[in-house]
């Protein structure tokens, strides 16, 4: 009996989708399939199988090592995987044991930039059929189910900024290798500071169209393509969808953009603030609203003129504010991302909300009669794991609803109104996360400890490095 049937892991719709995928693979046009899962950082990992083996793996799964869950952003293993419990204090993880990636056949796509290759997203399970608790896609599903139990469906929309540079030279000598290796040398595609100008758009249309064509052929719901403020900076926005569909789109979008650009002599990065002169920070603005499961209406839309949000919407908004410090660890999970939080910079610096104000962390849009009434969270960086970012929002907002929290009045001056400051460093954000009972309960206390351990390992490595700032500051003075 195949792994999927043995443990009853699929619904009937999954079975039908798998049959359709198997039929396509048997046709011969697709020669390989990439079986991928989003790791703790939202980076896709997995294995590639030839089509005949891929058909078997649809129900049998693909085995990968548990050490993939033990790695930080440099791909270093930061848990003692050969100790009892594999460093996780969990049976089935020690010694680099295997877990099985079970495909979600509804996610199958053919890669337009590699038309003989298919791609399918997977969920990891232990050999005894238990779901791996560190699988971030499952954490988001669990958060969706918690909202559904309260009668709501979260709807989310992406607004993602990123940079694309012309690739000048790859650093590929043996001395350039490492964990991580030496990044490439690049140059700008545009000088920037001409926000939304058509001339800038036309000058970079070759790159923008290259990206658009490929991601639309993947079936991603692109809505707009924009010239952002900084040099070589772009923004894509996507139609609203369920959280898992949104997160799946985000991980595939990031991977697709990087792969397609690389094949055509460009380097794309979703790093928040690259260390390149005059280049500015990129953000990820997450739009979110609630739909009532009973009648399908927007639960955030207010009834009376003069109201910004419904009562439920205000409670949800208050939950996002209440847990803003802790949730920042998931919305901005890199050391670099905290370089973006600057006053008067169109990025937030405190946990505050406002009516249609881009300086606030939470920007409320819509009103009575507007079915698109929603909250825009502007705290995220584009390198965030989307499953964790979205899950943290669902859990925080639901806590606000259940406790009937009040967000207080709108802030007309978001950089001057007194409010709790957002964390200034990843270390501060992790401390907030570790102390937040609602996110611990919603994400899983063991997962929070696991996530913090990985991030603290990154911080420890960072603290051992001598920065350019230190060299300039102290080398000549002392």
C-alpha cells in the first residue's frame, strides 16, 4: 500500500487531481518533476524525479533527510542531529533520518522557463504517518482552521517589492565558496527615484515582461507591475486568495523570479536592504480581510457612515496591534530587515493604525458599502516565510476577536503619536515572540522554541563578524 493510502492523507479531490497529473506525466511531454517543500525560511527544497518515478511518488512520496529542518539561512545545520532526538527532542529525527514528502497534486504546474519540468508542492510526514510539526505550510492550515471554527475565512493579498540587477560577474573561484558563498557583482538597471514613471517602466520593460510572462504562465494571479521608488526596484501585486494559496503563490513567485532572471543574465533579490549604494529597502505589504462563512460577506465592512471597520474588524485590528512586537519575528525574520524600520520612510516604526495612511503599521482601507474593506499590514519584508507571516496574522487577529480588544483611535500622525515601538533588532523581536502566550499557543510552543533557536544561531554568527562600520569606526581611531 502506498504511503498516502496507508495513512489516509488525501481527500477524494486530491486523488482525482493526482490521477490527472499522472495522466499528464504519462503523455511524455514532461520529463522530470521537482518535488519541493517550503522549509522554515520559506525556501523551496526537495528532489527532482524522472517522470516514470514521479508517477509512483505521487502516492508513495519522496524521502528527504530531517537535517533540512535543522538549517539556518546559511544552510548550516544548527541542531545536534546525531544526538538522541536529533537535537529536536523528537523521535524519528536523530541521525539524519528520513521524512516523506507527500505531494499536494492540486499545486502541480509546468515550469514555463523549463517546459519539460513539472513542479509540485509537498507536505512532510514522519515514516509513521505523523505530520512534521516544523512544516510551516501545516502551521498556516492550522491557523486557518482556528479562524474557520470561529466562523471566518481569512482573505489575503500580496504587494511585494524586490530588486533586479544586471549580473556583471559571478564569484566562482574556490576561495569564493562557503556557507554562505561570495555574492555576485551586479549593476543597476535604473537609477531610481522616479516612482511610477512610464519612462522608467518602458526602459526596464524587457525585465518586467520577462517576469510577468513566466509568472502568469504559472497561473499566479498577477494584478499589477510597478516601478518602485529605488534604483532597480519593482513591485508586483496579486489578487486576493485564501492564505495557503497566497503563501504558495509567494514562495513560487520568489523562486520563479530568481530562476528566470538568472537564466537571462540578471540577479533578482528579495533581501530587504541590499548593501548597494543608493539602493532602498523593499517591503511586503500584506492585505487581509475576513469573510463570514455563513453568508460570504466581508466581516470587516462597517454598516454605518463614519465607521472605519465593523466591530469584528476592529477587534481583529486590535489583535494585530496587541501582538505586533511578537509577530514581527515572523513578518521580518532577518537581521537585515530591521534596517528598514525608519521614521518618515514609508515604513513603520511603531505598532499603530491609521485610516489610509502609509506611515502606519496597519493601514485601514474601505468603509461602508465597500466589499474590499481590509487592513494592510506594512511591517513585513519580502524575505519572510509567507506561511509563518500569514499564520501569525490569523492567530493575532483571532485573539483580538475572542478577547474583544479595542484598537483605539486612528493616528493621523503615525510617526509622532505615542505607541509601542516595533522591535529594533531581530533579537528584540525573538524576545517578544518567546513571551507571547497567544502566538505560542497558536503556532505551537515547541515550534516557537525551534524557530527562535535557528534565528539565535544566525544572530550569534552575525555578532562574530567584523562589519565595515566597525572597521571605519575603530581601525584608525584606536
